[in-house]
C-alpha cells in the first residue's frame, strides 16, 4: 500500500461563516487567489442580518490548510468544519 507521507490536499469541502460583505462572487475570487487553488465553488446555505453560512469547495494541488485559514480570516471568515478532504 502506498504511504500518504508527503501527500497534498487536492479537495476540501468546508462549512464557513463569513460577514455579509464581501459579496459571494468577491469572496470566491478572493479564495481563488490562494496558491494551489485551481477551482472554487461557493454555495450560500443560510443568511441572517450580519453573517452568511457557506459551503465552500476548493480543488487544487497542494492546498495549504493553515494558509487558507489565514487567508479567509482577512475577510472575517472562519471555518466551522471540514466536511470532506481528499489528499494524494
């Protein structure tokens, strides 16, 4: 069996909470700026007066999870859960 030592994140499905601004298109484009990300899919799950709950699907090669958390924090967003991950 092949070892996953040195493996890279290829896909992440995340439950994310962010403020109402920026808009979803702007937030998706912002996530696409992160090194290693090649595809971004953002769906609105729930919205209230101040925040939006999102399902965020990121695909790429070698996505750095810690860098992703820091990148999202610049927009006031936080990861509530990792619902799916693929590493190779």
